[in-house]
C-alpha cells in the first residue's frame, strides 16, 4: 500500500493538504516549500503557513472564508481563486488556488500566475473596460446583462436596467476643456460606484452615458431607492479647475420581467424612459410605464436628428438622416416585438447602409485629398468592428446593443469628424447647402 502523504509530498506541483472547517494545514509538500521559499515550512509547523504566506489579517480572513465556502461550479467546472502570496524572502507573487474536496479534507494546488498570463489579463481588462474611468465598457455591460437575464429567468427573480446621461456635461466640456471634462467623468464614475451595492454594475457606454445593472430590484420601490442614490451621488458640486461645477443626470429604467424579457426590449424601454426623463428636466428618474408595451406612436424616435447634426453637404446629410431613420425603424420593430426574420432584415439594412455611407465619405476624402483621412477611416473601422463583435456575441439578442452603439457613435462621429470633413469639402468647392450650418458663411 502506497503512503498517500509521502506520495503527495513528492508530487512536482506545489500543494497542501487542509483538514476540517478551519482549514488546518496537515501537509505542505516539498515543491510548495521550494517554489515559494518558505524556510519555516516543514512537518513541525505547517499551521504557521497561513499567517506567513498571507500576513495581512483581513486579507487572510477573506481568503480563508472564500476557501472554506468554495465549491465547484454546477457543471463541475474549474473555478480557481486568485491570491497574492508572500514568499519566504518577503516578495509577493500572484497565485491561482485550486481545490479538490474529499469529505473534511481538501487538497489545495497552487499555480503561479506568470508574466504572460498577467499581460494577457491586462489585455483582457483593457478590452472590457473603459480606459478613462476603469468602469466596465459597453461589451462587458452587455455580457453582464446577458448573464443577469439568464440567472433572473432561472431563479425567477427581478432585476432592473437603468440608462443615464449627464445633463450639462457638454457645456462644461466646452467651457473648461477636455481635460476637465475627463476629470469630471472620472469623478462621476467614482461617485456612482460608491453609491451602488457590490452586486450592481455601472458601465460607461458612451461619452457621458452610463448604464446600470441592478440585480434583485424586481420591486419598484427597491429600484427607486437605488435610482435616488445615483442621482444624489451627483448632488454635491465637483471641484474642477478650482471652481465648483454641477452636473445632473437623466435616468430611465426598465425592470425584468415587467417591461420585457429580452435584453433588447429592456434596453429599448430604458432608453425610451431616459428620453422622457430628459424632456422633464435635469436630475430626473423615469420608470418605463406599463403603457410602454403600447404600439408605435406613443414612443419618441430612437435617434432624433436635430439641426446641429447637419454638416452642410446635402448628400452626406441625407445619408445620415436615412441611417437614423433605418435605426428608428429597427428600434420600433424591437419595441413592438416583431418576429426574428423581420428584425434580422432591418438589422441587415442598417449594416448595409453603414457600409454604403462609409464608402461615399471615403471616396470623397480620397478624391478631394482631405486631411486626417487615416483617423477618419479608423473611426469608421471602429464602428464596423464593434458591430461585428456585438453580432457575433449576441446575434439577435444584441439588437438594442447594436442600436445604442450606432446611436452614440453616429452623433459623436458627425460632430468629431464629419463636420470637419464637410468644411474641407466646401472649402475645396464641393457644392453645399447654403442653409445648412456646415456651409461657410458668405
Ligand atoms: Fe464619417
Ligand atoms: Fe458620416
């Protein structure tokens, strides 16, 4: 009969054997001692190991609690815990801890997180977080939304989604400059996070647009309490360039399952409610009404295309308006819960027209040799990439996500790139519309 502990001691993988609910260490194997240079380790004093490998008492307590309550995923999937371990020489290393349980005994296996994995994790972080505020970005938000929906359906629990944008942000950005505007966004993001529960998600999904995902807020009163906290978070003025600055927020909310049972319906209804909140004045919260299940005509257009979005070149303006119209048609179809085939057809119409429009602008840029072509092409490419990613991830579950992407992209892109392009084209003699704001003054 093989001696089990002697065998584990000789395994060339860092591992420990833990006993009972308090995770008493009964074996630290040779490989673990050598890998992390713990000179105190050995059969005589293995229990010291916790306090030396994890010297911060609060950190250690949380880790031990996580390890004690650890269980494999429902489908038995591997769910390693990450930890920061202090080595014998005082240096710190990141490790992944995996557990196997056999009654009261646990086998703990450690794996050091290598430089390659750390770099990969940083890349993953960047792909799913907003670099300015560190909040989850649009993609991560949709992903969490998807998960929340799945869990809420499985456990028959309610949750809410809120969409909000800052009132008065643009004026502050224009008056105090981009740097102050960025600082304001960072500070607002921090206040939102501080106002929310650990289980909530706040994401930055556009320039000054934020989205909130609030689990277990199936009751209207619970949702309102959180919405109030979000608005109150902006109550105190922000200090920017030495002066107090105030911004408000317009919030629109939709609840699962009252206002819809898909990501698209819920986002469409939260967006409609946000639009209503905006029209009622600053710092307002509007809850999608049960009446939001009514037919078309009762809801505002998804994209409103005002005069300020005109560039002054009739063919470009007409295409922008047509694109906004196609998006509004798709938003209406989602809102009215039309069959998947019709939704797919409308989505394809949006994507196809985006390409037609980009081709026209890019041809004009080449023909008239305008400046900043590369940056402009990159902006176009960015939208196409985002749209492709959303579609690949969610298929028809991501229609509202696609629309929100096009909406915030289109209006920002017109102001940041297309208006400059139009000015150059007009200056080079391209015929413009004399009544449009983009046309040069006589
Ligand atoms: Fe463009
Ligand atoms: Fe454009």
